[in-house]
C-alpha cells in the first residue's frame, strides 16, 4: 500500500516539478529553446528552483493535511490549510482560486459562487490538481465521490470541475486495488464526454480548462507506457504543462509504485520528506476516523516509547530485527496523525517527533544494510532517548540532553539542518 500511495504523490510532484519549466510555452517554443525537456530543470515563468514544485503540489499537500486533521469532515480543515498556504505568499495561485480567496468570508461554497459570478466561469483544473489524496485516504466509493465533489465546490462552482475530480479519483481507487491503468481509464470514461478515440490527439489545447486538461491527461496515459514517457509527453506540449504532467504523473505513479519511479527525478524533489510523511500517515489512517485517533494521542505515545525500549533491549541482547520496526512505525505515524497543528506546543512536539522519525529511518537503514549490532544498538539507543523526550514534552517536562549527547548531536548537525528546512517547507516556522 505504501509503495502505491507514495508512488501517486511523488509521481504527481515529479510531473509538477518538471512541468513548471514549460508552463505557458508552445511546443514550438519549447523545441527551439530546449530541444526536448527530459529532466527536472526548474525555471519557467515563475522562476522555480530545480526540484521545487508549484501550487499543484502545495494544494495537494493541503488537502492531505485537511483529511488527516479531520477525516470525517475534512472540508473546513482543508480550507484552513488553503489559507495557510496562501499566507506563505506563493509564487503562483491559479486565477479561480485567487478569486475565491478574495471572496472568502467564512463560507467556501458562497465564495466559490461569487467567483463563478465574477469570472463568468469556474471550470479550471485547480481542484482536479489537488484531489488525489482523497482516493488514497478512503476506500469507500461513495465517500470518495462526496468528498471529491465538496472539495471542488469549495473553490470552483462548475460541475465540470467536480465531475472531473470524481472520475479521476475513481480511476485512482481502481489502481489502488491493483487494476492496470489503461483498463481502469477505459472503464470509467465510458459514456462520458471523455470517451474519445485517444489514438488521435484531443482536438483542444492542453489548457487550464478542466475538460481540456483531463483529455490530455488521458491521451498521454493511454499512448505512453512508461512513467518517464508520460511525463515527457505532457511537459513538452507546454501550456498548462505542470498541472497536466502532475495529474497524469499521479495516476501513473500509483500504477507503477514509488520504487519504480526514476530515482534521478525523485532525488531532486524538495518536497520528498513531506510527501513521505504524508504517505505514511495516510496509510495508517486510511478509512479511520481521525477524531478517534486524536483521542488516543497519549496512548500511542506510551506505546511508541515502550516499543523503542523493547527494540533497544533486543539489540542489546544482540538480536535486533527489522520485524520490530513495523509496529513502532505504525505507532509513530498514528501519533503524528493525532497531533493537531493548533494544539499547545505543537511545534516543539512536531520537531521532536521529526527527530524520532529521523532516528527510526536511520535505524531501519542500518538494519537493512546489515550493519554491525553495536552500531544498530547505538542508533536504537538514540531512538529510545528521543521517544522518551517526546513523552516528556507531552507531560510538560523540558527534556535535557547530556553533554555527551550534545557533542554527538553537534557532529550530526546536518541532520538538524535538514529538519529545520522541512519545518520551513511545511510552513511551521518562518
Ligand atoms: Mg502549477
């Protein structure tokens, strides 16, 4: 499950990161300037860094966080996340979404109505580009349909936009069940306006109008076989290339899985840690009511701490094993899902949680590599310590490192710097 969920999110982000270079260009201009874009290069009209993603990935992350915050009724939480993103002053906000932000006075649906009146239309692809996490977090078709529709109507009133989200997420659901992509598309587009002969190019531009965008997404997915070729096809058509490549990349990534995505692209992504965190959380909360998860925060923490002690003791006896990592990881991500961004000391708790996560990742890697027991033991001791600190923070105690521990942390300063960067990217610190 994790491989597919992560494949969907990362496939999406790769399409976005590669597509920003050619956004709003014509195929002729792209050819003249680049020959063919085959790598993540950055640049484009908004001057992105190499590996940086745009509004498409930012809003997808916002939708995922909204679901995690309240999976039974995620709309208000998604709205809070949209506003939080807007307050980071992003380089590119779509026309319809920018208008809805301006019209918002406490009711998203009214704001979207006003936007439709102001602009005379609201069928942009801005809701299709962010809806994938819904299919990842829920398995019930009715629920997927309902939440996909509501999240679309929050900013875009037109039915074309919400219908595209429903169609897209129904295909995503089939892929998560193990169906192959071309068959899943064929089954869902039957008797809809997307039911075309895709051996020919769609007779519309690859524009930001949702129907045009989605027709081109299907064209690339049905005519290319590898993830790389799907993305390259969409990117080199220009126009709304980042969004079209991202939407296509999400489905193709879901089909092939994270482990099969081209490493050269994956490693360039600035959002990789955040996407991994969200994919892990989505896998543990899938189909669960997160308000119940939130009630059990202290319990997960207690179990997490007990499991780290157990794993350390096993390592001390010379018997560390990968099997003990799975329950540990599950508790860790349940605790993450239970953490609310508006609770007391959130940043301190989250920061410490990231330290636990980093240590867990390192321990797992050492185990994977078959490192000597003494090294694994040392790493697990750190994991135990950080989990203990997290428990202390939760009880209102300020945790303390010993001088020796501080010395070692200093020599691992890069780990801390990476974490600071993640905190900034997530918008938790300035
Ligand atoms: Mg974009």
